[in-house]
C-alpha cells in the first residue's frame, strides 16, 4: 500500500490542486476532448441505428490467433467486442445444468442469507444488490477458464494492445494467469438486480496513483488527442487501493461467457462503447465547477461512478449489448463504462460466467491456487468462502496441463 492511500481525502485535495497547476491549459484540453467525445457519441448513436455500435466477430475468425487490422481498429475504438460461437450450445447447456445442480445440492441460497453484508462492493451503486453468486470453483467455471477456446480468444484480444516499442513487452499476450470470478444468474421479472454505470479497476487511483498518471500521461501532460487506451506501456505499473472485490490484477478486457440467450431488455449488460472516454472523465473532474475535494463522485475502494450530472454528454451512448446466444462471449476494456439493466423483462434466466483476460505479467502472477485448493473465495473478493465444504467442487484432478500453468502450479 502506498503512503498516499492512508489519507485519501487529503490526497485528493492535494493531487487535484497539483494537477490543475501542473497541467498545461487544463480547460482548453478539456474542451478539445469534449469536442472529440461529442463526435464519438454521435457516431455511436448512428451506428446503433444502423444495426449496432458494438463490434462482433466469430470465433472461427480467430483461427490464426490474430484479429484482422480493420476489425481490430474498430474494437480498439469501441473498446469492446462480442465473440460469437466460442463454445458449442450442447457444452454450454451441460455447464448451465451442472451449475444449477451445484447451487441446489449445496443449498447456496440458504447459506447466502446468513452471510449478507460481507460483499459491500456493490453497496453504493444505485440499484439493489445484484443476483451475482459468489461461486468460483464449480467444475464448469474451471473448465471454461482453462479451455483452449478461451485461451485462443484471450490471446487474440491481448494482441490488440500496443506493447512498448523499446522495452520488453508489458505482458505475455499468449499466456493467461488464472483470475477466478463469479457467476450471474438473473431471473425473469427481477427488478432488484441492476448496476448503475461505472468502471472497475480503480476510482480515485486514476488521478492519484503515479502509475495511472503515466497511463493517462498524454491526456494530462501531453497531446490529449494522442492518448491511446490500448497502449500497454504503463498499465501494469498501477497500484490500486486494497479493497475486497476491487480487481487488483491487470485485465486487458473484462468479460463473460453466456450460458443462456440474452439481449436488450433481458437484464443484461450495457456499455458506453467509447474506449477513450476515461481520458475525458479524468479532465472533467479537474474543471473549476467540481469542488476541490471531489473527483466527480469517485470513492476509494468502490467502482468509479458515471454520473449524469458530470458526464451527461456521454449518456446517449449507453447501449445494450446485442442479443447473444449460449456460448457467445462479451469483452470490454477495463476503462469502459458499463451497467446492468435495472429490470429483466425477458422470459428466461440470464446466466453468465465472468471470465476476463488477465495476461501473465509481473502484476498478474498466479496467486489463486491456494484458494482453489481450499475452495475459498478468490483473494481479490470478499472472503465469503461458501465453497469450502461444497460437494462437487472442482479439484486438482479437474485441471488440465494448461489449467495448471494458468494457476501457477506448473511452469509455462
Ligand atoms: Fe463492473
């Protein structure tokens, strides 16, 4: 933990004052990015009318392990992509059944009632607590994480990032570090679940942490129009305030694998598909109409909120993901603003396994093997530890050679 993290409110006041003083013409560069953002919002709205702003590719197109130039450019601009047909429907149906059985056999819902309150991460987002299951180690989750299919998808997505030109790569695009996350299973008719727009992976850190200041170096001190959200150079040198359920690894993309069909209206994911929006949000908080101790609502250890009051200019670009089928996967850049629809008006449960891309690098060293062995919650999350005595949990016998390497149990 860095010294500044012990007094965040004081740091915010100090850093804001320093940035406002140190950034050349903070108001003019904000105007420049606002003009750029307005164009992007208009482009998203138009693309949405013409069939969809969120790029899509088919798994079969990734056979060579790379994404073709123009498609890659589009994904980099929109910061997200739907990769279709990663797993066959039959395999997904079996996984979905197995997870349902695992939850029932181990009476998860009864146990959950006794642990309410441990997961405070979502507490400040406007909508009520989501139907997210704090389960990490069911066999289908482990199978999906270590699958060759997702290894191929993640390697291709990792390669969209630009590596430093002079030094060695920031991360190894072809190798993943296991980062176990949870499940979403949302019932039709549900109105209690929903997450207001936010970004994960750091809130006040994006201004206060020296590593993040380098990530956004062009926005703050260079040419803001040259800022590249897919430049990997400084991304692995950021440091987050330790907090349960705030991701401390570097993810090139957050993501999930669909276990059921779901689309707009089914209580699913919404995105603002503008990859460089975060640069604008940084400067937004440094404008004179925001109080000296405020970063547009950013709070230590929480998700970074997208607040209409400050960020309304981009609101129109919040779009629902297109309808996806079981076995499709959805990916979004770690800076991207995303939300979960507040109401599920569909007819069947919308289920996903959260699996992002965390390539091997000094920031992403495997450190989940012990939690896996004991069935505990992953080190990054609230220590609810539901699965310690769950029957049917995945064990080391379920790990493939690739899974063992991703878990750090065997060298690559
Ligand atoms: Fe999120």
